[in-house]
């Protein structure tokens, strides 16, 4: 029978153990080694059975055990030390405090946050990245606050039937049992949703030095349809998703205002939180700015990060739903409906087309970025329609390659090795400091890695059996789970979302070669797979079924394992214990990926398609690159060629290197590759590097620009809006009247070419323009090769003929045919980029 009412009884903690609550209520315990040792001490067996979840441990441990610990002086002294270390950590200065920075606070909005499996508010990489972003910000002392939603059922717990069919189980999470507490001093706000006003609860989590606020509509004052808005992550239909995103974006801004948190920079992690921009526009118009003036203020302080390389991954909402839920925005902003709707559409696109959240995010941001170098290139092509007059290479979308929080993911045994051989603060070590890791004895590194694999095998067996029992399997039929895998065998891991483009089933297209590897007597290979498909992703579920079927029904059942119910705690076990980390996406559909980064920190070698982060960090020796077939190939042919490459690397390189041992059984070639991988990748994949890149490239410039535009009653914002309108209205009057090569002078074998550009500014002034010459050798396809850019300086103004003259010198080396193009762009010191307006004249 389902209860109609509930009540809560809290655990009574002995007075001498009171600091336990303090330690548990800051999620720093999820990555702090001493805190984890403290909870393990309480009950080692229960600590492992709860998947190292401090909240569940304290809920389940017996009162007798707590009384016993309260009388144990060794434990209470250690507890005092851990609590004292937490207090010191919270007050200590770090990297950011040693900077002179305009940054007040960053508000980081994300639909999901993967801090720990103890707070299951994530589905995959986007959420785990957001969690690592907050944790690395905490480590560096960066002033940041997280804003998200609290989903009462999280994402879902995965079950698998004996036929391999995935089914979903949804827990009912109590926020007070997963480390949350009501925000203070205000813990409720209101958000308008069509004809309803939802009461939204604000919960707070402590993530080291950082606070994370999660919004929740499951409030007693709300009717059922409003309470259900924050029920599940990525659940429901398109209208449900729109409601969630309104609560996140609009509600998130209102929560910050209610809590009196001063923010200088807003960072939207994907378009899900894009309505934060609309709410800020509404606020500023209510303060007296015009809509266009408000846009300049909002843009100045907004950063937008895109995570998808395909249009299908972008949230788009029917215009009828936009009118239903946000029609009031036009009235509140004192503009026409078309002015609001145009924010979410490409240039020239019908305003009746679906409203594009990514396009709005870009239109309301001064800085836009992808999450790897390759993804930046893909994004410039995907979103070129926002700036149609620009060449794709000029589209103002940059990149910051993702990173991971080192202390969360790195095994303690390896962390000790890094501390003693790289730097005591190894997570912040430089590339030159990491180079010293090459001097670590092979035997020592191999001993550590062997130990981690030996720890992983029994844990995978336990999780496999536990997850199948939870799926409804009879325990009496699961004895075989106790003998899968071997602690001495080369182990390949694959764990991530089972989205079709990630191709978890690529190996299965050549099962004979796969079985040969698994069943080898002297050089076997074992595989561990894990991952969930979205509940509505039927192709993804079919891949789960195929992988499951091979794992449970093939001859290789003991050496090919699928572990259901993938989460962060299982991921950590796999990263730390596997020897090879496999990644087989269809290039270029992996925006970044971070699982391979975490594996690399644990000494695993990446075997991956050159996509996402691996495309820029692979150097030929720090792992292996699976050959990518041209995108023009048919899907089946492409998969066959790439699978051939994958098996060839395993058969001819990886397996021989792993099993080629010297007299003391150390694989020298393998450990050499491990050391090179760790020393080259560790400083690059660190989340600390990622966050410091965001601070220097985006957060601080945005804060400076925002401060400038807001001074003196927004005077500069008003001037900038007026100037932009003037430029847009008169850009058609600008023309390049002549481009000439004035002289070529040979200076010591280098040709100094003077280029003169005459421009008619029309209704604009010469000061409103910037002129550049793009030049280089002309390739066989007629395009410029190794393109260079030289800014032309204004040398003369002839108002009587309406011409301004610009000149620059090109330093030309080599022979052959060279070409050049003149580019004229708007110029103003208030712009974040000369390409911001998307206006350009080419001649």
C-alpha cells in the first residue's frame, strides 16, 4: 500500500560526533581523501555497499555503532582533524585570490550537475562536466555559484531484463537526505507559467567553497501539474521541457535576486538555461532601458557554451508554445512580439519556425564557445546562419576544451605517486613539472596499475550481481557473476551514454575477431561495457540489447561484461582499473567527451577515433588513434573500415605491448606509453586548466565590459546601442572603391608589398570601420592557403570625395601565386569582437 502521508525522523548524532554533520553536508567529502577515510572508518563494509555515499551511510549505520565511535578517542580526534581541515580549506586563499580581477561572481547555469552519485542530478557528460566545473572553481578559489533544478526522480536507474531490454526505475529523492538544505534567508520564489504562478523552492548544496542552488516545483502550494515540472531530468514532452527551462532560466535569475547574490558574469551551459537572458532583459527594461539598450547590457556579461555538433541536439520550441508561456515578455519589454521571437531565429528565417534556444544564447552573449578545438570548428559551420555575411572561419565562436576535476577521478594510489614524483599539489602542476613523471620506475607504476585492476574486478562482480538482482533476476541463478573477469588480463573499458552516434556496438560488427581476442589462451583481452540509453531513444535501447546479448549469451561471457545502472561511482571504478579506454564515436559528433580524460589520469591508454578532445591532444605516442573514414562514405562502409582499424590496433600493437614482459614481468613498452600518456595529458585534461581558461578568456573580459557599460546609469550601453542601430541602418552605404598594390620592394629576399585600400564610408565615418587584408598563397582549389591577416591603418581622409584611405604592408616570402582579400568591418571599442554585428564587406 502506498502511504498517503509521510513524516521524517532524523538520526540522533552523539554530541562528540556533531562535526560529522558538518563534514557530510559539504560535498567536498566526495573528493576529499581524509573525509572518505573518516566515513570508511564508521563502517567499512557499509561504506562500500552504499557505493561510498556518506548520506546513505549515516542513514543506515546503527545507533550502537555511533555510540561506540563517540567513545573512541582515536576516531573523535580524527574527526576533529577532518572538520578543522574543511574549515581551513573554506577560508584559505587559492589561485584566484592572487589575481587582480574585475570578477565579482559567476552564475553558472546548467540543467544538470553531476557532483556525486550521492546527489543524482545528472544524465551524462554535460552534468558531470558542470559538477567538475564547480569543483575545479572551488579548488582555484574562483567566485562562482551554480544554478540548476532539483529533480525528485533524478534521471533514472537502469534495469535490464533477461532478454536485454532496458527498463527504467525512478527513485523518489528527498532533498534533505541527499545533502540539500533550504536556501537562506529566502527559500521560495514565484515563476509565471502561462496562466499559472508556480511556487518554486530553492535548495542549497555546498560544493567545497562553491554554493549550488537547485530549484524545485514539488511544493505543497502547487497543483499536481506544476509540482510535476521538476519530476525527472529530460523527461516529458516538449511542453514539459519548456516549463522546466523557464523555471531554470527565469526562476534561476529570480532566485539570485531573492538571495541578494551580486553577479558580474552569467554562464549558460548549453541552451537549456537560455531564458535567463529574457528575464534579465525584462528586468532592465523595467529599470528604464530600451529593449536594444538592455540587450547590450545582457550581452556584455553573458557567456554561452554549446555542447552539440548537430542540429538535432538543440532545444527548439514551437512558436505557439512560446506565445502561450512567454507572450507577456514582449509587453513587459515594450516591444513587438517579433523583436523577442527574432532572438531565437537565424537571419532571414521565418519567425513561425521553432524557437532555437542555442541561437538565442548566442545572440545574447558576448562570448560563445565550443568545448574542443574541433567542436569550435564544427560550431562555426553549424551556426554560421547567425552571422550570414561572415566567412565560416570568421564566425565568432571560440573554444575552451573541457577538463575534469583531478581529485574526484584519480585513484588515491596514483595520486600518491603524482604527489611524490610530480608536485605535492599535482592537480595544478605545469607541463614542465609533469615531465618529471617520465623518471618514475616502470616497476613502481606497473605495480600500482596491477593493484587497481585487482581492486576493480571483485567490485565489478559485486555491482553486476547487485544490479541484476535489482532488475528482478533470481539471485540463485547469478553464481556465474562471481567468476567473470580476471585481475591479470588486459582490460578494455567502454562506459558512456548509449547514444547511437557513440557506437557502443561497433566491436560487435566483427564478432569472430572479438571472440578470438577474448578467448585467447596466452594473451586474452576482456571488455567491460556500461551505459544507459535515453528512455525515448529506441535505437540506443537496441544497442543496449545487442551489447547485453553478446555479454550474456556468447562464449566469452566471463570476458565480456555489461554492467547495468551506470553512474558516477561505477565510472570511477572503471577509469581506475581499466588498461585501455575505448571511444568509437562517428566523427565529428563527439563535441568533447571527458571519460577518456579521467581514464588517462588513472594510467589507462586511450584507443579512440580522432574526435572531440582526442583530436587535439593525441600525439602519436600517448595512446592510439582509430583511423576515421571520410564522412562521405556510406555508414556501413565507414563502420567496417573503422572497425578494421580498431581490431588491427588491438591485435598488432596493444595486445603485444601489454603481454611483452621482461624477467620481472614488467611490460616495458606498455609502461613507457603509460608514462608518456600521463605526463603529456594530465596538465591538459585538468578541470583547473579549463576553469582558468574560462576566467582569462571569457569571465574577466565579460566582467570588465559589463562594468563599463553599466557605469553612469548605463550611459555607454545606451551609446553602443545607438551606434549599432546607426551602423546597421547605413551599412549598405559603405563601399570599397579601390584596392591597389602600390609598390613591391625586395628587402633581403623578402618582398615588402604596400597595399592601399580606398573606402567610401557613406553615412558612417572612417572611425567606424576597421580594414584588414587577408592574404596568402593560392592553392589548387583557388582558396588561400596558410592565410595571414594584416590590419590596414587609416592614412588619409578626403571628405570632399567621400573617401578614406587605408594602407598596410605585406611581408611576402617564397615564390608562387599569392592572393589577397580586403575585409571591412564595423569598429567600436565597445564590441567584444569586430565580427559581433555580422556585417562585412569583401573586396
